[in-house]
C-alpha cells in the first residue's frame, strides 16, 4: 500500500509543478513539496480533484480571489490558501 501511496504522491507532485502557468506551478509545487506527505487518502483525493480544475480558476481559488463552489472548499484548499511560499 505504501508503494501505491508513494506513486500517487509523486504523480501529484509532478502535476502540481506543471499546471499550465508559472504562478500556479510555483504555488502548488511549493505546497506539494511541503504537504503531500502529510495528506491522508481523502485529502489526496480532494487535491487530485482540485488539480483537474482549469488553471486560472484554481489559482483564483488558491489565492482567495474567488470563492470556490462548496464541493471544492475542502481542508486541502484551505491548506493551500494558508500556505506561505517562502522564496529567497
């Protein structure tokens, strides 16, 4: 089971860093690097669902520029919204 979960996390990390726009790649790539290992199976499923959203809309939800529909307003989205990307 761990191998399956690790493969899933690797796939999600890759998808997080190649979303379509650089801003979203940086935000979600940083989030994924920091939080993917901490997410449980339901949270991973919620994150996968978020990654299926078109990039501009997802970025607006992640940066709290737009309110997401209730089915996307999950604990994972709130983690993304609270994530502080630290760059040097």
